[in-house]
């Protein structure tokens, strides 16, 4: 049964397979500013194949909620959960603890990705529903969740979780989702 867990080395092989699926669908290019895109470029799927490098990556992701953790300029503390079923990595969801001007325009508080082979099974809805109370616990209500204007699946997930469309900016639909 799928469950949200903090990132773990226990799904190493499946995580690599998922990253390959994202790469095969064109993710990770220089214009891909998503967390998946950044991870595919740096450290990169080849580097993450090394168990020690993967363990260091998992430790870094798990440290991101801490206010003093190193992060790139403009990035805010964030909490990431992975959706797993046993040792099978299905996807990830990330909660950004506050909004920057960029996140207010395009990224929002919450971003999620489901690997291609696990899509259309309700995993994104499960992740978003389970992340909303966590956001509320951090004082976020409502949460801003965005998706590409042409991403019908993500739009349906956000709307099913109570998202109210505020507007569309630069090709991004911007929804406010109640967390309580």
C-alpha cells in the first residue's frame, strides 16, 4: 500500500529507475526548473547510482527543512516526502515553508511529481491530500499550488483537493488550496 515517507536509501534502485523515466520524457533540460529537473542535472542520475552519493543526497534532502541548511540562493526551507510502496518509489511531494516572489508567481508552496509508470492511479491526489495537514501545521493556510496550463491531470488533482483558481500567469494556473 503506498505511503508517504521521508526520503530513504531503501528505494535506491527504484528511485534510479524513476529518474530514468523522467529523463526519457524530456525532463532535466536547462529550462526544467522543477526539483526533478535540478536533480537530473545536479547531482545527476549517473552520480546517484553510487550508493554513497545517493545516501548523501538523501541526507541533504532530509536536511532541507532546517533553517540553517545550505541551499541555493533564493531557495527556502522545504520538506520532501516520497511516495513508496514497499521498495518501489512512486513519486515525491515537496512543501516549501514560505513563498518567494518567484514561488508566488510560478512554483507555489507545494510541488509534486509521479513517475510515468505510476501515473493515473490516484498517487498525486493521495500525496497532496496528505501534505495539506502538514502545511497547516506550519501555519500555511491556504497553500498555493500551481500547474502548467496544459497539465489537465494536475489541474484535476488540485481541484479535487479543494483548489480554487486565482488566475493564470505565464502559462501557470495558480490555485489556493485550503489546508484545514
